[in-house]
């Protein structure tokens, strides 16, 4: 199956773009958009709302990101710029286009907060086509400066399965991206409680399973066994698994600055 995705991705590679600037769609459904006004927390679902809100998993990761010898906890937050309140990530909809349309209308904003007040907020994105995070991972000390590095991947509300893996480091009082590379969404495990359905041209739907709700930081076995796409080879030297220009999964060695 992966071979099929590789072949089709190759055909579409020229037309694909980085997901930091996804193309907005115009097929929004007004009736569904208006229903989101009732949803801000899991408990706010009412009879007025005909689509069931799904809270969605929040990542947490622990590490010593400032190199002071003490660990801090980073927690994912997913809010609306319309209300400045935490909101649910998804709705239980069969129509993926409508789910994207609702998401855009709510003006989502994704960021990380730390238990260490001296670490700045990690701003993920305020792009309206945003479901939050697909991955948040402590990579350990990759560059040898005594502090852990952080990886994240955005869960975009769009139709492409091309994505970007970002590596951040906290240096001189601020977060700085030290490297990023292209990946496919299907290189990552499915999120707890939700999974992408891929077709010939990218993401076609999301499937939800809320029979077991995962707490922030709690992960299923598939995630616990996932080693990531970054391997440390030495001080400032890593190996990555990425999507190359020929739409093939490849490996290369990178020297971090």
C-alpha cells in the first residue's frame, strides 16, 4: 500500500506545497459552521448541536529544554482566537470537507506552554486549517549543548499527505528552529482516538474511536514503540528519514549548526 502512495505522491509532487501555507477551500457549509458556536469544552455539547464534538488528544512532553538540570513539562493547547478558550479539535462528521470548513471558521490557534515560566510559549500555528499537533517528541540533546531538543509535526486540516518535521532548540532565552525536513503523514502513527484515511490524492477522511479516551501524555503502544524519524549519531550529527524530491522515502546525515 505504501508503494501506491509513493507512486501517486510522485505524480502530484510538483503541485504540492508546504503545509505552512495551505490553500483555503471555498466549499464551507454555513449550517455546520453556525453550530460550532455552541462548542467550547467537552461538557458544552447541547441538543442545539447536531454534530458531536470530539475533544481530541493533547500532547505532553517532559525534558530539560533549557539545560538547567531540571525537567519541565510542555503541554499542547488548542484554542479559538474568537473566544480565547480551549476548544475541541474535531467533530464526528462523515464529510471531511465540512470538517475542514468548520475548523477554519473557528480560527484555531495551537501552542505549547511550559511549567517553567522562563521558557517562552512555543507558537505552533494560527493558520485556520489546523487540527493541532500530529507529533510532539523530546529528541534528547542532539547538538551537545546540555539541553534537550524538541520535535513537532502539525496536524493540518487539509487534503495533502505531505508535511514538515520541525526540530526546535531553546537557545539564548528563545526557541529557535534548528532544522526541518519533509515527510508524509503516514510515516507517523495515528493519533490516539483519531486516524487519517488516505486516498490516491491525499487525506480523504478522519475516523474517530473514542471508546478509550487518552489523557494528555498517555499514549497507546504504537506510539510508545515509535522511535521517530531522527536518530542521533554524535554531537550535532543526526540521521533523518524524509520525503525526497523524487517522492521517495530516503535517509541522510545532517550536521546541525
